[in-house]
C-alpha cells in the first residue's frame, strides 16, 4: 500500500512514517509543506492519502474535492459543519483527535474499503441511470410510432428492433434518431 502523507507537523509526520513504514507492505511518501496535494497525487499515484490538519481549513477541501483516491482526514477540533463539508468533498474517513501511530493502519484500510465500495455504488448508479435513459428514449420512440403510424406497442418495438439490426445500431440509437428526425421542422 502506498500512502501519501500530508502533515505540516514534522514530529507527528515522522512518527507516522516510522510506525507505518515498519510494515514492509507499506510505503509512505511525505508531501512537502509547500507542495500542492493534487500535484503530489499525480506524481506518486498513492493508494490512500492521509491528511492531518491542526486547524480545519475549508480551502484545503478544494484540493481534496478533485482527488479520485481514498482520503483519510485527521483534525484536532470537532466541527460538525466542517465534517459534513469534508465528507461532501470526498473524504473517506474523518477522524477527530490524536491517534497512536500504530493504530492508523486499520483506519487507512477501512477508508480504502469504504472508498472502493462507494466507487462501486457510484459506477452501478451511473450504469442504471444510463439504462433508464435509454429505456425512456425507446419508450418515447415507440409512443411516437404508435401515434404517427398507428402501430401497436409490440409492432413499434419490433419495427425499432428491425431498424437496429438493419443499421447495425443499438435500439436506443435508432430510437434517438427517430425522435430527432420527428423534431426537425
């Protein structure tokens, strides 16, 4: 596991690096204080990003928002509004207070698992939305055929299927084309 560590507290970052680095399966890469988090992510392609903030900073969340990686955030102060903003920005694990460096590894693993689950759910949702959209287009085209050509619903569906086979296109593509042609003046 490759961990990108962004922490301005040098002593805490060194303790985390030492504790996590004791595991040969883990590589810890520290982000210099002046470096942009997004640039470091592009350069190192980590499995998980660990960010430790002494004071919650909403501007830093803008950097997190564009990352497509699991992000573990540690903050010193409890702030419900900031927590909600952090989670909305894509933080996988929001943690308040200090934690012993040797206890960070399970938090990182859980964040990665949650991130993967969230990604799988998002992918499934996107696919379902696409199928629903395609189905809606086909239904609109069938309705148009039923109205204009006086087809029954099964006849309209068979007509669209035959057109799709004849043109080598997918059913929804034929339906979109039919709807577009009907919309032309």
